[in-house]
């Protein structure tokens, strides 16, 4: 089963993903968590994403795909 949860920041995607994960016993992937880890670790993709995040912009797909 593959599900994609879409929504604005703070809409509750992570909360809903946790509920589904526990109910169906399936793994989850969070691009937000992956991006934050990449920024923290100073990876090239993380540094590129940080530029957008610091400016309050959405990180473009081209950068996300680099993960």
C-alpha cells in the first residue's frame, strides 16, 4: 500500500501519518524530516534546501528529488 499525504505546513500530515502507521503497522517516510536531517548534517542537498527554508519558501521538487 502506498499513501501520500498532502497539505499545508501545520495541517497535520505527520499526525495523520503516525495514526495510519500505528493502525496498519506500515513504515512512513517524511521528506520534511529527511530535509531537516540533511540540513543538520550539512549535506550538499541540505545546504541547498536551507537556502529556501531560511527564506520561508517551499523547497522545490528538484532539490527534494536530490534526497
